[in-house]
C-alpha cells in the first residue's frame, strides 16, 4: 500500500497481540519505527552488508516462533521468506 496507509501500524498491532512471554518474535526492519518489549528487532543496514536476506538466514537458525519481514525488496529475500 501507499505511504501513510497504515501498513506499519497494522503490523505492529498484530505483533503486539501475538507478543506474549515465551514466544520468540524477531523482526527485520528498515527502519525500526517503534520498539516493542520482548521482541528482537533488527535494523537493516546495507552499508555493512546487513541485508534482509542475510538477516533472514540468521533468523531461521534461531528457531523463532514468528518472523516479521518489513519489506521484501529482492528475489532472494522473497525465497527465504517463503520457507
């Protein structure tokens, strides 16, 4: 959706509802717009090669219950995100 249509608000609202003790939630965002308690939020930084695809590969090794991907900008990120 377009800028200002509520995508981020909707995603953060859903995460807040799912966020409970013992549930492992990890996000990859660019930028991290709001900090949420008990959620590991990673800021993407392509200048240091911290890309969506690299972060997602790392996330999958951590056995999370929920992964939020802020954006899928390339084919590799889409393929990893659909696993």
